[in-house]
């Protein structure tokens, strides 16, 4: 997992804090994370190479509207097929 934190957030989160964590269970603390997971899985099962959508993350304090871009990359090496999905989330 790679994450690029906004410059103002480095002291609070650190660059390596999220490496190796499960995004849906440990990184994304919003209440409607299951809705986000469903959209991710639907994209992952499809054949499209990219998808963009707006999403409202529901937190206790205030909702946060974000832009999400999912990009799917497939590669074959030595008769083994692998898939990588990049999730880019930015504040609106």
C-alpha cells in the first residue's frame, strides 16, 4: 500500500503508518466504508480500466466529500496474471 498524505498531515500520520494495513478495516474510519467497499469490489470484478466518482465519507463530526479514481492495471509474467488496483482519493 502506498499513500501520499497532504503536506500538512505528515506530523499526524507519517508516511509509513498505513503500509500493510487493511484499507477497509484499519485505514478508512468512516461509517459508510461498506458502501465504498462494494463499489471497489464491483469495479475490481469488471473489465473496465478506470472509474471516477464522488463519494461522501460519513464521519461523526462532519461528512467529507471526496473524488475517487479507481485504476486497474493487469500484467502477465511467466504465465501468471496479476492485477493491481490504484485507489486515488482527494478532497473535493
